[in-house]
């Protein structure tokens, strides 16, 4: 079935919502590659997801700073997820992109649960602050 975007997942900012939509699609691509047992596609889809998550975390952190949201509470989750992604990638490489049924089920569940939890439990904390800004608000690029 896959993950689907809905308005209940909106945090009230176009950049973050757009990132979340892309990440949901990327997770669906990873899960499709897992189900079809396409090792090469899985490695590629996972790399895209890993890169997308890394960029998303930077975007979130920049936005949080711009709206004076105390983001330090999200930092441990970001570090944990990046460590988990590294572990998953190492496992993928070790197995040439083909997991056992139980490993495939575990990682598929982890990715889905993490993404929904990330949005609803972590990013929604910013929503009350973001409601004070236009939906299309973007932090000013300081060149740093």
C-alpha cells in the first residue's frame, strides 16, 4: 500500500511539507524495491532516501533557527536516525541489497514508523510557531 501524504501531516510550512512528501515517496520506493527483491534498485533508492533525509534535517534546523524554535530537542532524534541509516546501508551492502524476509519486514516497518513518528511527534512541535509565519516562509540565506 505505501505511505500517503494527508493534511494531518502538514506542519504549516511549504518547505517542510514538501520535504515530507518527497521522503514519503522515497520510503515507498525503498519498500517497493524490498518487496520486489531488486537489490540494485534497493541500494539506489536507499541512497536517495538517506541523502533526502540528511538535506531535510538541515532544512528543518535552518527553519527552526529562523523562527527561534528551540531545536535542541530534535537533535538526538536526527543523530539516532542518521546512525540507523548508516547501519541499514552497511547491512544492505553486506547483503548485496537482498535481505532475508524478517530483515526486510523489520526495515520496512522501521522506515514507515520513523517517518510518521518524525512528522507527528517531532516536527509537529514546530507547528504552533510556524503558524505565525506565512505558509511559504523560507529562512533568509546568510551564505553561511
